[in-house]
């Protein structure tokens, strides 16, 4: 009985598992048979239906043949035909990136610099199509026709569709723009384009250079193109051409040219070419050494001008009054922050065209702010500590900490950027890769102007006469009716105001931070002590000497070791001449 029940349950289980699968298979088979019968029924329709189907298919074929460029029927659009510059410009909006690349290459080979704005606009997402399928590009706040360059008025951003370019296309555009710079109106741009092509030599670049050289009239641009072609010829298989290229490049002062000649010397087998390359490398090395010394001299003068601006005010307060003002660096810092505030006011409340004037407006603001702080410091603290140098040093050091923390509280701890005006941005490239920046050149000139004005104040005004009298003999000046206390306050204010002007200059060569003054306070004291306490000419000589010596030592000993050597030399010098290079009689000396 149990065996029969077991067999019964097994049979039921098999039915449960097998029957649904078979029924599903049967249903699929039935559906397939129904579909087949339906298809057969349709295939066996009336002749008129078949004729209608055939006519429809013929119509579809006719439509496909009549519109081969239709995207709905064609798997790929037909290639864009590029015959001239206008057709190439129109092809920049092609859907196929390959067609866009062909258009860019065609424009580059055409050698017409007028297409540069269009290509630059495309690379920066500034190329658009209008609703009328016209191609325009953005030029500042206006739009121009890509074919004619004329302004297209009345366009709005809603009426335009941007033309996209992938990274590969952007790279090709940059190369083409560089090549087309050979045909631009600016001779310096043509020379730069020639140098850029020489850095990455290609057969196409050589052909472009020869084409540009045939029409070049500017001597500087022509020399750059000849030098670039000579660099191309260094890889020529003909030894005569390589020798001519080496001889042509022997007069160059560019470091990259010397590297190319060195690479040629490492691989060259021709004895004549090797001898010419060796002589050229030796000659270039000598000239570049002199160029390096000249660059270091300029950098030394630039550093000396910064030290001079920072030390002039200290020369007055320390040299004339005998006060060790450890807060002098914070006066420089306040002048730099005054420049930052004036810049922000110009940005927020004045038209953009006035922005370049913020630096000129910062000069009187920084002078007045720091001068007022200096007078308050002298009247409130220092005048009670005359004759006590240690207490004066500690008090002014405490004031410097207070000023730093006050600035952090108001402006925050992060650095503040002060942008250079347009006339102080950039520079000029000299021979041998040396670059002269406008901001440092302007500061160099400005420091001599400040020094000259200060000398006139001291030599040609009543205040200057009183200040010199108090410096030489305070008691006699007081007996002659000179208000010595007033002279002390104004002298301290003048020195602090000049420190504020130094901060304006320093804001143009670096960021503004609460610790800006601590960077220059030690160097300022070294300049004053080395040049001579109270002597403007000594301050000038000391600042320029320390700046030049530091820059000449840096390539040999490094920046840190160079400063250590300078400090040790100053200590030894003071042992022999305690009053410095050009010392004047003063209160501290007499005491």
C-alpha cells in the first residue's frame, strides 16, 4: 500500500514538472504556427494587394534613391566637399568630426591669417550657428560673420547654437593657429610662431616656414624664420646642409638651440659637422654666461630697489631718532593692505576702465594711513621711552604683534591677491631667453623717484632743516626754538608713511599677507646699518650692494647659504667700520 502511494506521489510530481513545460512549448509552437499561417495568409492575398505592396516598395526605393543624403535612410552622411576657404569654414559645423578635422587642416594649409579668429573662437566654444544657418563667432561683446568678419547686430544667445569641438580637434586648432601666426600682421607674433614651429619640427611646418619667409619683410621676423629653418636642417641626411645649419645657428643665444646642437654632437659622425658644432657650443656657452651675469645684475637691482623702499623709512626713524622700531615691517604690511582695499573699492564702485588707476590712488592712501599710525605710535608709546633702547625694542615688537593680529581679524589669515595694472603686466624678452618684467622695472624707477623726493624734502624744506638740526644736536635745536617734540612725531610719521609706500610697491611683486613685514624687517636693518645710520646715500648704496651680492651668490651657494655669507660679511664689516659706509652725525652717535 505504501509502495503504491509512493508511486502515486512520484507520478503527480512528474506531471507537475513536465506538463507546464510541454504546454509552454506547445503554446510557443502554436503561436509560431499561427504567425506562419497569418504570414501565409498575407502572402496569399489578392493580386491587387500584392501589386499595391510592390508599388509601395517601388515608391520607397524611389524615395531612397531620390534622397541619398537623408539621415533617416542613410547609415552615414556623405563627406563634405571642401574646395576653398569659405567651404572649409562652413565645414567646421559638420556633424562628422573627421570632416571638421579636414576643414581645420585645409584652413591651416591655406595660410590665410584671417581665419585665426574663427578657429580661436571654435577652440574656446565661441563659434555658433544662427537660426538661418549662418556661422558667427563671438568677439568680445559682439558677434561677427565667420566668412566676412563683419559685425552681425541684433543677435541674442537664445538665437544661437554652439559648435562643439572635441579635445583632438582643439589640439589641431592650436597647432594651425600657431602656424597661421606666420602670416599675421604683427612681426613679433610671426617671429614667435617661427620659434614655436622650430620646437616641434614637421615637414608641413618647414613648408609653411619657407612660404612665409618668401614674403617676409621684417628683419627680426626673417631672422627668426631663417633660424627655425636651420633647426629643421639639423636633421637633414645631407652633411653639407647640417654643416650650413650649424654655422647659421652659431650666433644664436637661445638655450634650446644650444641643446639641439649638443644633441647633434652626440649623434653626429661627420668630422666637419662635429667640429663646427663643438665650436658653436663653446661660443654660445661664453655668451650665455655673460647673459646670465647680466640677468643676475638686473635681478640684484630689482631686489635692491625693494630693499631700498623698505629701508628708507627705517633709515629716518632709526638713523635720525635713534629708535629701534620693530613695527616698521608692519607699516609696510599696512601699506600693502591699503592697496588691496583701494583695489576692491575700484572694482566695486567704479567703471572697469578706471581699474588701472587704483595703484596711483593707493599711494597717498597708504602714505596717510601708515603715517597716521606712525604718529600715533610715537605720541602714544615711543616718546615715553627715549633713551631706553631695550624697552623701545620690546614695545615696538609688541605693537607689531598687535597689528598683525588686528589685520588677521579684519581681513582674515589667507593671502590677498593684488592684481597688476595693465601697464605693469608682462614684460619684454631679451637675448638668450632673459625676460624683463614691467612690474619690477617700474618699481626700480619708482624707488629712485621716492628717494629723490625725500632728498628734496630734507634739503629744500623748513621741515627738513629742522629734522637735520635735531639730528645733529637736539639741545641746541631746542635752544634755537625748534619744537623738537613736534619734529619727532612728524619724522616718525614720515618714516612710517614711506614704509607704507613700500608696501604699495611690494603688493605688485607678491601676495599680501599679515606676515609680509617680517620678511623685510631684518634686511632693512642690515641695509641701514651697512650703509650708514641716517644717510640716504648710504641706504641707497647698502640696498643695491646687498641686492646684487645676494643674486650673484645664489647660483653658486644657493639662496639660504648666500644670505648667511652676506650676514657674516656685514658683521665683519661693522667690526671695522661701526658707523657704516656713509655715516652722519646723529643723536645716537653722539651719545
